[in-house]
């Protein structure tokens, strides 16, 4: 899973990046004898088996909100176990279907929160170059609305020897909890096309919706933030603390070169709207789901004096301007939970 994103101002908790980025994990069910089976549209899916450790988990917190591990510790487990702690009422997740979730990670020895509840988009049945096996074996056989938890030795999730980075032993248990919210509202922007603005970059869309951005020749870059709707959607408005699910491409004005793109990286991103560079947050806040926008972001609304360094791959100058085309595919309102921000720090 590609996690290096130029436009984000935050660093996700290291353990959250590690559990999602780790590949080469091979455990859980490889066939019907070792795991449970779920039938979706006539197809059988392999998911990790339930076990004593996963079935006994006590998780406190509202669905989709910050969670705590309330089980007695230490938790001991030898292999991946998976249990549904809350049964949803939605449809079963199909093979290759992407769903929006909230993921929490806990130290099964101390009960400590290693990665607070964070928005995470995952694909059921993705290959291990995209998601490690434990993710797909946890999500498989689940339904929308499930709270599904996995317990596994840290080495099986992080890789051999990596648990020490978090003060753990390889055999210590990690607990991962997914609240499965829903499938994304859209795969690409949908709505009413808007008139382009003279003097700003033009955009051409591929058949799949991926944009190509062309910088106008002979035009100076704007000195102020420019936000131009290209497609006006009719979904919910994005709040500043909503978790947003986006497709985007970014280029620098001076060279026209791409420096970051979810289309190129292979999957949209999902993050709170207020955890991007300032100009990007301003560009998407208040827009409607389904919209596509052109955002022209000067350095003082982006990376300021770090612009050339952060965008070196696109030959950016020290005060260069970023140009984004953004498809707003979904927005999940922030939970009205006391001290949620404190829990996330």
C-alpha cells in the first residue's frame, strides 16, 4: 500500500502505517479446512477463523468513534483469529469491493492504544502488494455495519523483529479493530460540468476519470489561492473535520510535472479534511460530494519555504505553485465524541 502522500501535513502513527504496509505476511486460512467460509453472490470467501482470544475481546466505544481495549491483559494468541463483535445489518462485502472503515490498533499485552481510531479504506480480496493478508482475511466474510476484530502475534502483522520498535516482543498480541462503515458513495466525480476559467490550467479526463492537467503557456501563476469547480456534485457538504475519500492529481505550475496522484498510486486516499496543507483543506471544505475541483495553491498556502524540497521530484522552484484536480468521492462526518481529538494525539 502506497502511503507517501505529498499533500498531507501529518505523519500517521507509525504502527498504523506498519500494519497496513507490511507485506509477505502469510497466516490465517489458505483453504476451507483452516478458516471460515462466507458466500457472497455465490462465491466462497476465505476468512480467518474465530478463536478464544478474538471472541473474548472487550472493546468500548461507539461504532465509528474512538475506541479503547477493555479486555483483561495480557492477551495471548498463536495465530491470526478474527471475530465479529458487532453484527451489521448491511450487505456482505463482495470480493474486490472497497469499503470505508475506522481502524484502531492496540497492544494486547498492556491494553495501550498504539494507533487511535483512524479512517482507512480497505479492499476485500486485494493482493498482498496492496494490503497484507491479515487485512483481507479479517474483512472477508464481513458485512457493512460489522465491528470485526483481529488478534495476532505482532510478528505476523509487523514482520519478524519489528515489534521491538513499539516496545513489544514478536510473540506479543496485537489487536486490530475495524468498524466497517460503508462502500464509498462514488468511484469518480459525478454532477454538472462547469465552465473553465481563462488563464488557469485546463483539464482533460481519461475514460476512467483520471485527469491530465495542462499549464497555460505564457501565464504567470496566481499569487492567491484559486478554487474553481469543474464538476458540481449534489452530495453532502464536506466539513473541515470530516474524513474525506478523494481521488486527486497534483502538478507544479513551473514545470507542469506531476508530483503526486492517487490515480497513479492506484487508490484514492482517506484522511480528515483538516490534515492536508492549508490551501487544500480550504479547497475541499464546503464542497459537495460528487464534485471535482481545480485548486491552484501558492507556496504560502502549501509548503512555504519547504516547497522546493517537498516537490523536488517535479523540479519545483522555492516559491512554486501547486495545481490539483480533486474528485470528492465521499465524506464521513466527525463523531461528536468528547475528547476525540485528545485521543487522536
